[in-house]
C-alpha cells in the first residue's frame, strides 16, 4: 500500500510486495522527495534504486516498534542490576519500578561481586 502521509490518503495498492514491483512504481513517480517506509522486505533497497535522492524516514509506527524492541532488549540487562532481584517476596512494582521504595538497605540486597 502506498500512502500520502501529508494528505493522509491511500495513493495506490500494489499487486504484491515484491522489490521489483515497488521499484517500478517508485521509478514512475520521481517527484517523491521523502519516503516513510517500514523495515521489512526490500523496500529500502527498492527506494534507494528508484529514488536515490529521496530522504528515507521511519513512520510513527516503525519508530514505536523500534523503541519497544530496544526497550525489551534492555530489560534483561536492567534486571541484572536490580538490587532486589533476589527478594522474591517483593513485587516488581515495589522493587523494580519504584526505586525510592527499594534500596539496598530496605531489601537487604548486596552489590554483586565483580
């Protein structure tokens, strides 16, 4: 699906998601200056070949997807530094998400040895 994000309208629905199809359509529309696309498929490659001067940006959904993915990747790393992780009786809300209510003294956690 090709959309005009400024006007919030669908421009066309391509017959498939093939790189050649996208590239051919973009080649026929050289007036496009900014491309907001998703991360999947070969859309970046097709757009770069068809419109080498166009600016590529991430759309809002893709930005949120990237941010969410980065956050979820970081959670295990953050959890490893949680001083209360060994205190099973404390809930996540009181220990991990509310740092003022959980400090080394209040939960009895010890600093991990290097």
